C-alpha cells in the first residue's frame, strides 16, 4: 500500500509541478523479508504499467512500446519476439493490420515468454494495446477521446505481469502477447463494411471501426492457442458497456470455462482488485451474424454489448482451450480524484491479478 500510494508520474512536469519521490519507506512488521520483497516486485510492476498508460501517444506508439518491451523485458529475463507490420501482413494477422493501417505508426505483435525448468503449467496472457484510439473512421466524440491513451492498458497489464512473474521466479511458464496498434482515421484506414481475414482464418465484417480492440485480440488469442497453454486470459479496455454495467472500479470477467472464470475473480479479490463474473448468453451470438462474412465485429443493438464482445472473442478460441476474458475499460484509468492507493490517471489494474493467477498455477505445479 505504501509503495502503490507513493506513486507519482511527473515526467512532463517542470519546476513547482515536480513532486519529490518518497525517499524511504519503513515497514514495521513481523512478516519475513520475502513478503516485503514480493510486495516491492508487485508495486514496481504496477508502476511500470501506470507509467505506460500515463505516457501520451506522441511518446508511446506501437513500435516504441515494442522497443520498451524488448529492453525492459530482456532485463527481467524474458524472451522477446517482435513482429513488424510486414511480418504481420505476411503471417495473415488481418485484425492487427486492419486496425493499424490508418496510422503512420504501423502495428506490432510482441511475444514475451518466461519459462521455469520445473514448471508443468503454461499460462498465456493476451493484451489489447491500442496506443491511441480515435475510433478510426467511426470517430469518437472528442469528450470520449481525450483519455484514449489508456486504451493500451490491457497490453500494459500483460507486460507488467510478465516482468513481475520473471522477477519473482515463479514455477510456471508464462507467455504474453501484446497486440499493439494505433487506431486513426485517414485515407488508408479500414472502412465500415470492410471484410478482414483474421489469423485464425475466419472472416470478419467490420461494421464499426471503433470496435477495434476485439479485432487485434482475435489475432492474439488465435496465435496464443498455438502455444498449447493450459489457459488463455485476455485483458482489454474493451467496451464502454463495461463501465455502464459495473462502474469505474469493477472489471467484468467472462469465459468458456466457469471454473477458470471464477478463479480469475478469486485472484482479483485476493489482489484487492474489483472484478465480477459475467455470463456469455448464447442468444446474443445471433446479433453478430453477417450476411457476407463469418461474423460481424458488432451487434446492431446496444443491449448486452460487453457480453456480445466476449462472445465475439470466444469465436476465436479453439475447441478444448480454456479461456477467460477481462474487460477493464473503467478500472484501467481513474478520471476522478485519487482514492486509497490508486492515483489519478493510469491505475495498473489487473497486473496483480495476473501475477496472482500465475502464483496459483505455480503452487500446484508438479504436485
């Protein structure tokens, strides 16, 4: 709590606007030293994510995010692979290419991996990393756009979690995919009614270019399945409907496996992060039917939009693969005043939940 509450983002402040960092924190506790060491790793992982979310898009575009992941991830002991826009196009990642084609800053897919020699469980995390979301040609109103630098919060949480997992040396294998793109309108941007070919092979009719997060995630989820993980968890600032349904502090958790979904909720609660289990009603799938493609990226009705987005993503999870989806559009960014140890701006939400999930899988390894 002390470390999280002492966080400040003053990179762009000068003179009197600078806030002096906390020089020393004294903990009075009978707990063993490894408890404080773990807490420090968790807080530093959250601070890393907060810094990324708070960084303006002029200084954090897809290639720059990938560069940070390579450097910081490498220093933490992660293996890092980056696919550029040419490799993405050649590899058939139609979602990432489609979303990113309107920007002068092309998309990237970053794969981070951590392995432990004694681990027999593998978790795959997939994060939405829209470094700025204007809505594309389906342009957002300006009042909904000024905080869209936070639309890469899911990828940030995955990155921060992988760094934390590696630093803690957990007995688990963890893989993270950062699906990075900038969603802008231009003469090269994808258009409503375009049909794109996803990495899985399924075709998608794009009815709304502002429903872009699910398009990059569908490629990341399909790619993550090729690693044969025990579970895939995707994290995204996906829908405004999440905020309507659950407010600014509670993430919605969905999945194709109730046990995994409930485990994510339990891990979030243990980490002090708000989360609530949500259903994926089968009747909402019909709203995603397309007359010309395998599926549409948006249902025409607003009702149940958070759930419909989860149903869309479920279509790209192969049979037999356990999957959970975390929609944290509200929790990722605090537009109000600070509360508790949560600052104004980027919160680093879900980072501790993902590390907690890795710890829970590690605790059962080889037993």
